[in-house]
C-alpha cells in the first residue's frame, strides 16, 4: 500500500515544465480489461488540456497519466525516454547512462515494473528526429538491443516517431512518479530520497542538453540501416485469380488509437467474450497485421469469420 502524498502547486508546475510538451494526455484505466487483464490508457474525455490540477492528482496517486513526447506544431520534444523491460534491462540502461555521461549529458534512471526508464531532458525542445538519431546510434555502438527491429526484446525509444502529423498524437509513456494501476506501486528515480519534493528537486537540477550540444553530437550521423522505419507498403490491388483476405472488410472499427484500429474480436465474440468490443488491434499502416489481445490466434479469427486460412498441401 502506497503512503498518501500531497503535491503542491509548485511541484505540479515544475513537473509540467519538465515533462509536458503538449497538453494532450492519456489516463490509465483503474480497472483491468476484462479479457486481457491489462490496464489500458485512454485519451481524456471532454477537455483534453492537461492542467496542473490533473498533474497534482497524478502525483498524489488519484489517477495515472500518460505523456506524449512530440508537439506536432514544432516536431520537437522536451525529453527522451528509453524504456527497457527485459531480463538485462537495468544493465543496458546503466551502460547507456554511463555513455551519455561521457558525452557530457545527465540522464535520470527511473524504476519500473520489469526494468527501468532512462530520461534525458532538454534545455529547450529539440527536434525529435535528432533525439532519435542520437539514441539509436548510441544503442548500436553499445550493442544494446532495440525492440521491434528483428528482436522481440530490447529498448524502446520515446519519441517513437521523427514526425507526428498535425492531428495525430504519437505514442504516450506513463508519466513518472505516479502510481501504476496494475501494481499499485509508485516507481521512484534513483539518485534522490523517495519523496515527491526530493524527486522533483533532483530532476530539476539535472543538466539539460542544449540545441547546440545536440547539433554537435548528431553532426555527421546517419540512422543505422537496421533502425530505419520502413513505412508499410499499401495493400496491393486485388488479384482477380486469388481473393486476398482483408480483415477491414469484415469488422467495424470502434476507434483509432496510436498506430492501430481497435474493434471487437470476431473469435472472442463467438465465445461470448469481448463485451467491451476492443480486443482486436489492426495496424493502420498495414491492415494485414492484426492481433487479439485476449489470445485468439489468426486461425481462430479467420475461422469465426467464415474465411479459414487455407494451408498449402506439400507436393
């Protein structure tokens, strides 16, 4: 059980100055999803401008917010967060933290459920593409694994995009110093006493990277080939001799969030599950990629739609 803490207006103001680059935010559900058991994040309903009152509630544990890195008006971010949640996560984060220090940069290491987060702060918002260019080159140099580039485990870098379109949000990360709804725990930063005042004071005193420093660091760097984002190719036109399965022709999208469409899983529905109607995620960039978060396989989904996957019979 977490001790109840009170957050002052001054603390909330410092937090906003450190972490908030745009006023859009998400809120972590206090109840687990009935099928997956996960506490998903949802964009706040109604007024979406993040206020100091909401930040105080986050710090006091009354709710948990998620923060977006990139402001689409400038394509810049106030911070870079490196998320690692695998077996050797802390070892890799400490390696990255030490190497950042060799470049004259200070990074704060935050505990998490399965590993940690490493935060690097900017003196003024920096171009997201430069931040990503630096961290990916650093990861390659140190041989730190990067998730999603041929590997199932590795670090994730926020911001996750170089550019976010005007009406998009990118990917949010849990705001530090709040209480994770799944564990009921608050995860502190190493390097300061476990009080809100000490933690925010510690973060405020960290040296922040300047735009000139970042420009010097990334000068001459190129994004490593293995980390270049490949925008998914659009679906090819139908082959008149072969009917290609397209899941969006069989479901009704409930909402669009992040990089996915979310809708009811046909297999779950057939089993009397997915009453919330959002178990199935379909990649916006390539609808050929879809996943049921309650565990239904593609074979089960296709079968429930009356379009079973045909297996090629070997000669």
